[in-house]
C-alpha cells in the first residue's frame, strides 16, 4: 500500500470519529446545556400555533447542526478529495451538488416530519409502528424512483455504448434469469477519478449502472466480474434479505426509542409527547440505536459480499480477472487493503480487499501474490 493510500485512509477515519463526536457534543449542547429549551422558548415567543412551533423548532435545531458541520463536509468531501488527487470538481460544482442534495432531502423529509407530528399527537402509544410503516413505504418508493428521478440530477446517464460488451453482459444476465430494465453508463469522470458500478432500482427501474471511469480503466474480463458480482447478489436474494433486515431494524429501533422516550418524559413529569425541548431525545436515542446496529448490519453485508464474490468467480470466463479487478479498484479509489479490523467491524459494509482476494484465491486455487497482503 502506498503512503498516499495510508494517509488518505487515516484522515478519513479521523473524520468519521470527529463526525460522531460532533453529533454527540451537539446532543449534549441541546439536552444538557439547555440549547433545546432556549430554541423552544424563542419559537414559542414567535407563534402560539403548535404545528408552526414544531416546524420552526425542527428547522432551527437541524439547521444549526448543518451549519456547524458544514466546514467538516467541505473538508471531507472537497478539500481532502483534491488533496489526494481524486476529485475533478470545482468548488462551485461541489456547492451546486450540495444544494441539489439539500433540495432532494428537504422534499423527502418534510412530509415525514409532518406525519411524525400528526402521529405523536393522535396516537402517542403507536406512533412508532405507523412511522415505521411509512418509512418502509418511502424506502421502497425511493428505491424505485431514485435511478430515474434523483440520480439524473447529479449525473448524465445513457445506455451502455460498447455493443460487444453489452452482448457479453446480457448473456451472463440471461444465464441466471436476471432481468433488468437496462445497462447504463454515466459520467462519473465529471466529478472524480474513482471508479464504481452499481445495481440500482426496483421493479421497472431495475438497472446496472457503470461509471465511465470503470469502462475506461478496466478490461472486459474485469467488467464481466463486476457484473457477475451483482448477479451473485441477485441469485442469493441479498436485496430482499437486506430490505427485510432494514425493516426489522427500523421497527425494533423505533419501538426501543419510543420506550426510552416515554421513560424520560415520565421521569420529568411531562405528559405532552410533543414538548419541544424533549424532542431531541428522540434523535439521541435513534443515534445511539444506529451505533449499536451498524456493526450488525455491516457484518451481514460483508457476508453477502463474500457470497457474491464466490458466485462471480465461478460464473465468469476468466476467474483471475476477479483479483486484478479488486486490486485495481483499491488502487484507483485509494482503498486501504488492510484496514484496522475494529474499524472494519464497525464501519465497513464491504470486507477488506485483502480478505476478499484471499477468499477468491482459495476458490480458484491460484498462487497469485496479492499486493493487498504486502
Ligand atoms: Zn457487492
């Protein structure tokens, strides 16, 4: 591993911990230092209308956090990526992407916020169940519309141009009955030198998208492995299993948050579930729950990745291409092939490249000397 890769990953890890710390400190500021009470009183002095109070409170509390954490995102998403020669965006292009992202997340979260208010008001014992159902529906709808409505806001998509490659990939997909709406390429190179491909969408929008950077830098054998890996996820029904796990964690999480919140309110002698200064407790409990669940869902995801690799190595015409693909991806994306095992356990949805290469070598029985173990 190059020193550049080492330094890049060290900085990325530090940023992850700073982000977590900042979130913790912000909750402390809101709940222990009286930040939430201050905002709540201010909002109450502006209007007596409860819904408006709730919306203003949410906007200010969320807004302050966005402002406070903005320098960190400038650093991690723009400065750091330039420092290591990964980003191709100007500051204005990056800011424009951020603006579009803010717009998309506002459009999605405003109706959820309104539903949350209505549910806490009308069904204080069961709001978590109804909110869980709503979030499940939103997740499914978003998965369907994202490839056609959201991704095009950030990238230009067109059907995969290389016809020989299309035919080859189509044969692979047909062999396993993997039906897609299409194979697309997108202008990933307009923003970054990194390479990637993904399987996205649901139902009628189900498609595979390939970054032009991937098409440019990888051989057809290697691209076949990338797609075969996605077919592996399909054959093992990882998408369905992943959704089931997510739904379970949404419902369990919201229920536990509900119990903890009720305890806090009872302790404080408050009967109104929508008492503004206590609402950040819901965010705090959700944050703590996600910290506990993250290593579990990441563990499942890493298992799925090994299974998809194992499937792909056996499905492709050139299994050696699996190893060169992973090594090349790590090199281009500056991925640490041997991350700290604890960091991998908690934060990584994919196994380390060196472990993936080892598992693949075991299957093909080759004696390839992985750079990853160096
Ligand atoms: Zn995968």
